[in-house]
C-alpha cells in the first residue's frame, strides 16, 4: 500500500506508517498513514511561522478562490470521501456522505466570508481624530481534532483559519487520518502556498505535546476529551496563547406529558443512538415526566428493536460499529456500572456478531435511572442512554441543568409556554425544541457552557472571534 504522508512546508514526507483499520471489518486496512515525530512537528510549526507574513497579507480573492475550489472538489467527491469516512470511522454511509456535504458547505461559506471581511470607521470623542477598528489574523494556529467527525470538524476549523489569513499546523485523531489527509491534499492542490497548511499525523503524546510545548503557536483550537482539554488550557496559559476548547457533553432530552409521542421517540432515538451515540451533542439523559413515561419507554424500546446494527457500508444498516476496541470496552464497562448502580437494563447492552469482524454493540437503554448515577453524570460516548423519571416540568428543567456540562439540550412538548421557558432557562449553548439534540447547521455558532466549552464559538461569522485579533487605530485629521 502507498503511504499517505504528512505535509510539511509544501512537501509530502514520512516513511514510518501505521494501519488505518475499518471498525466494521477489522480484516480491512483502509490505508497506511504516516506518523510524525516531534522533529517533524517542530518543522511544521516553523514552516507555518515562515509562511504567515505573506499569507496574512494575501488578497481576499486568492483566499476565496482556494476555499471555493476545495469546497467544490469535496462536494464533487462526496460519495467517494463519504465511503472513506464510513470505512475508517464506522458511521453509516448516508451519515458519512451527509457529513462530507457539510464539510463542502463549510468551505463554501468561508470562501464567501473571505470576501466579506469588514471593519468599522467611527469618530473619536476628541475633535479631528478618526478611529478605525479592524480584525487581523491571529498567527500560527494549532488544530487538534477528534475521531467522531473526521471531516466536518477539521473543515470547520481549517476553513476559518485560512479565511482570516492564519497559517495552520493540523493534527487529526490517530484513529481517522484518512479524511483529514484528503482535505489537506485537496487544499494543497487548490493552490495554497507552501507552509500555509501543514499536516502532522501521529500520536497525541508526541505530535500534540510538541504543539502544546511550542511558543510559536498563537492559538490552539481543540475538540476532544475534557481531560485533554484541560491540558491544552494549562499549556496555553503558560505561553499566553489564545485557546478554544470543545469538550464533553451529557445532554438532556426532556419529554413532557403533552409531547407528541412519535416526535419525542424519533428525537430521542436519533439523539441517543444514531452515529452510534458517538457525538458530543448526543442525548444520553432522557428526562421524562411521569404521565408519559411508560408510553415513551415502550415506544422507544419498540423503535430500538427495529434498528439494524451492522457494517456501515450496508444499505440496510441503521447503526454502525463503535469506533475501536478501546471505546467498545468503555461502553460495556459503563453498561455494567449502570446495572451495579441499580438502573434497569430495558434493552440491548450486548456485543453482537456480524458477517464481518467488528465492534458491534446493541443500542442500550436503561430505565429507573437517577441523575446521581455515574451513567447519568459521566460522558459514555456510545449508544447508551438512560431514562430518568420526573414529576413535572419544573423538576425536568432542574434535572436537565444538574450536570457539569452544558453543550446541547432538547425538549419535546406541544406547549409554547414550556418551550419558550426551556429555551431561556436551559443551561446549554444550544437548545432544540421537538428536534434531536444532535444536528446543527454549518452557518450558525456551535458551542456550549460550563465544562463543555471554553472560548469563542465555532462556525459561522462567530468564528472570527477566535481566528482574528482586533486592532484599533487612531488618525489625526
């Protein structure tokens, strides 16, 4: 197999490689991808630093053309790249193609934003003085992305970084280098100057740590675990570096007595179990008022019985595999914890065999859970959800907010009063009414509160808050 190499200073490099394994069929090697060393990472940072002066002053049309060209190619190759995504991460093919389309849309959006860069000209409080307020590129941006959205998350970090004139050192998750390599290859061929975008694949303990230790990164944007996020923050404070963190979630889906049962079940099933539950916006806490509780549990269990868990590429599959053996063990360990804590296993929880060897787990539903159990407090990141029975809306809202996280929250109700109150009072960065908690648009801000996020929002025009710095200039007339 050909080794997919790292891109450093405009050159493909690297001979040491690791196998990218298909979680739907562990006999299949998706590809060989290079491993960067600490020295490679330092070289990538140096290349980005050297390229920054010219790229930060490049014309907006040049940036527009490159980002537009990249978005067009991703869209044209959506089926091919989507299949690659499904093979390396385990997301079913329709979801994988949908994610690829979203990545193309993100590049399209920021291609437009490159032409909409603007500032302000305002009068001073002093006579004969003018004031200009402008945004300038931050500098060299370190980008560290997770495995659960192998193309969308890299897109929504790389596209604005380049749009606003920054240079980039990009480290994708070790488990899913394929889609990241494809994005970098597309941008490289779209005409990015050497050193503007550098790809360093490899271990977090080597590549990621070298990035954190570097004084030459002006900013780091990270999506991943809470523990690693805290390390990113601590290292960034040491270097007085701007940082942006997207971390965990333990998102609630509230179901009230007046909810449309079909709407509630579809939202809960999608939120909790699609994409194998491997979304930071997934609903793993289903908070249900007592009047609809039994009907909801029965209907959701019936829905789960119809979902097919199998190879991500099969057209009949609804839920693909867990991403790897380590995550599968985490999921099954939490299932045992839930049983030991006294929750009732209402459905699923078994590792299942399929035609191909893979990490297949039944969607798992607990009932009789409390909000104090570990399965209700800690992020599992798998197809595991718990139903928490509550008395009324007030208790539901209090339970929903009783969490160290605050990314996304949902409510199923036909009451305008309750929907309006929930939108205002849910302690989350994103709120959904009669919709899954997972699934957001590409042109609006993404992010949470409390332990879920730190720093400016991602996506849309709000991305400028992280990727630029504000300058105020005064001129005597």
